[in-house]
């Protein structure tokens, strides 16, 4: 899992502070509002795309697919 810019897919370096990341939004998107997505990452390094959700015993599985290499995976969410 990693953070990336919701608008353009930019990935902040791991050691970057929130203040430093805000510069990306100010300079590249002309806004002070930071919008980052938490995305699943394939072993090839690309963000995986959501395909479908299915209920499972006590939760939900979100299935994912890599658009670059075709790998698949899932993230399990427990019900609250």
C-alpha cells in the first residue's frame, strides 16, 4: 500500500513531510487542499485497479488487477 496524488498519480517519497507534499499541490494543482489516495501496489511497482467487491465470512474482499502486468490480488476488509 502507498499514498499517491488523487489527481495525477504522483507518489511522494517515503521520507517527505506533509508540508513538503503540500508544495506539490500548490505548484502542480494550484490548491492548498491535499488529496491523496491509499492504493494497493503490484509487485511490479504499479498501482492496482479495483475490479469488484465480494462479501466473505465476516467482511468484504476488494479484488484488484494490475493494468501493466496483469497480476491480481485482493484486500480484505472486516465488517465493523
